[in-house]
């Protein structure tokens, strides 16, 4: 299929594996339809732990884990049919404790914003995306790298088209036309799937969580765009499994039968944060309103 030929999508994520759990089926769909899709990974996931209890041979050192996560990222990109670029920053880790400890020196979340955004501005000017996706201002959840990822992507989206800003970063200025926030873990989605599982007489992995105080306190952000992607769930799942150190193949991500998911929630949701072209909401296409011949 080539109906998306000439269109370009840039998905900006904090760590390797985030691209496979947030907007992955959308990336796979657009790549299959002929768009040029580039996943940008801000950090190498260096401080990530081994999260898959079934992983057969744990890495022997942090260096080995870093190398392994790069291999996993390459395999996930192949599964989605996308290109991938490392921005080169160091994972901040998820601080724990009360009070929280300071973030490590030199980590992504402690880099000054203009310094952190400069390589992404250069990449935007080189790749020339029509659409960018990233996280909302909360980061989707309060990991410091996710919050920083939002700040950097937001800054690059607004600055890359301004010749007065970041004058040494990349080639000619380029203004992306739309910016979206991912909405993959909305409470509405989780409750819908949870209720469908119970109606089907199946166990739900969400039972305790949907009734928790934590769930009730999560604000529901506006959804403007629902992209139909059930056909690309297999590509998303293959990408998730590629991150074998992080994703349990019998765990949370695979607890819902795919036929049920395709029936009750066949979409990935996004929030339109900014548009430089006329839009009509709600949408079912991130590229709605964009003509690649007008914006080559």
C-alpha cells in the first residue's frame, strides 16, 4: 500500500520499549501504508532493570544490559516496520524513597532544556516530519524521563521552524504541522476492557486497580483522535516481545485476548496538542488535513 507516500511521522519516546507500548500499532499501520515513520528514543534505558521474570540469562553487567537493550530496540523497529534514532542521553532511572533521592548527575532529566532539545531540533529539520507524537505534560506517568521527553519534544516542535532559534542545529528550518500526545493508558480504556472481560466470564488483570484510589485520581485528558489499528495488533505485540528483558510474554501486556480487544477497543487514542493546518475534530487519522504535495 502507498496511500501515505510522502507523509512523515516522528514518534518521540523516553526509553527503548516505550515505542512498543504507546502508539505502536499506529506507527506500524502508517509504515505499512507507505509513510516514513521515525521513532526517536531519548535515552538508552541504561538504568532499566530486568523486568521479565522469565528471561533466561540475565545480563552480567550494566554494560551488557545496555547493549542488549539496543539489540531489542532494533528488533522492535523491524517488527513495526519503522526507522529508529537514538538521541543519545542517559536514562535518569525512576527514583524511589521518601524523600526521593536526587537524580544522577548527567542524566537526561537534569540536562538544561535547550541543550537537550538541540539534537531533536536538528533531527526535525533533517527528517521534516509532518506529524510528531510524544507524551502529555505529565509524561503519561511521573517518570522524570517521560516528563523531560515531553518538554524536549514540545520545544523541538515549536522551535524547529523558527530560523532565529537553534541557528546551529541542522539544515533549513522545518515546521511540523501537528503535535499529538499519546493516550494508551487511559482509565476509560482500562475500564471498558475490564468490563468486557467480566461480561465474557474471564478474569481481568485490572480489577483491583480500577477500584483503587490511584485510578480515581487520574485525570482524563481530552481525546481528539482515534486511529483504527486492530489489524496491526500483531505487529505491536511482536515489538513488545522483542523487548525481552522488559516484557513478560505471559504478563500484563498479553492478559487480554486479542479478539476481545479488537472488538471492544480497536483503536489507539491521541490528543491533538497543536495544529498548523485546518482540522475538524474528532479525527480518525493523524495526517488528516495534510497534503504532502503542499508540504513536500
